[in-house]
């Protein structure tokens, strides 16, 4: 009887070991793997360093989320116009690119909880009109990044202005300095830590009020396909975790002397 009981214990132990092994193997095989898109031409949010490696606030946030989710991730650069089509065609699984949450975009994709605010402003030469209302800028040339929320806002509200669309914010900035456009309109924080810190900006200033909300969105979120609620849930949990443990604030302090939320 003792031998039989001992044999049963051995069999049980073997079964437990086998199950643990299977569970361990299944865990490895089932580890989440994500392909993440960011822009790569939008410093300080995302850009490539001299070695061609993606860097920036959004890149650091994406890496922190992947670490928290214990997921294998590949972060790739994607032109802005191809962001949503690429996500929907399964070219990648997430967009971490300071994308504004708008009702129009919500019709196509799902968004995480907000992970930063967006404030937009105009920049012009220091002697330019401070009144940047649609009436005041009638006939004035305004540069803006193609496909951005600012482009959509201008197209809707500034129909009597001469709007010029650029692939990157930097291209619009170059035309502003060269005098080919009179105003540019975009993300205030991006301008503050980027263009406005350059020698070329010495004759330029922010003009008019801060713009946010409405057509300019409800802040920024991480975009996920609507048919992937499981990933959305994991991203939201990871966002909450990196804010709670201070990771979010440490990443932000690396790039900005102020908070983003």
C-alpha cells in the first residue's frame, strides 16, 4: 500500500511537472508581440538620431508600455498620411505618435485613454498681426502639416486664407523663415522646444491665443484597431501603471521642463 501510494505521488509529481512545463512553454509562445508605428520626423516626439535609430518622447513611452506589458515590440517609422491606413490594414498593431483623439478618427479606430494634451498656436514674424481670427487672416498664407488635426481645423475654419500643406512641420518652418508663408500653425509644445529654440526663430513669435478642443481633438491617445479590444485593454492598464509608478513623469522630464497632463 505504501508502494502504491508512493507510486501515485510520483505519478502526480510527474503530471504536475509536465503541466508546469507545458504552461511555461505556452507562456513563452503566447507572449504578446506588437509592431508599433510612430512618425520619426517629429522631434522631440519621435525622430531618428545620427545612427538612424528612433528616439523621442513617444518612442520612450512605447518602450515603457511594452516593458510593462512584458511584450516584444518593434517600433517603426511611418509617414503621417499612412498611419491610419497602415493600422487598419494590419501593417502594424499600435500607433504611438501623439495622435489627437477626434470624432472623425474614432469612426475608424479605437483610442486608449488620453496620454497627453495638445495645444495649437500660430507663429509669425514679431510685427505680424496678433489677431489670428479667420477674418483677420483672410488672404494670408498659412503653413501646416498635411493630415494633421491643425490642417483639418484650418480647412474648416480658415477657408478664406491661403493654406499650404507640408509633409513635415519642419518644411513649413523653413518656408516661414524664407517668407514663402506668413504664418504657421501647429503643436505649441513642438514649436516651443524645437523651432523657437533655433537662431532662425529670433524674428518670430507665438501670436494669438492657444487653441484646443473641438476639431483639434480631446488630447492624444494611442490608436488600436477596433477589432482588438484585448490589446486596447492591455495598453490602458500599462498607461495607468507607468503614470502610477513615475515612469511617465521621468520620460516627460527628459524632454520638457513642464508637464504634459
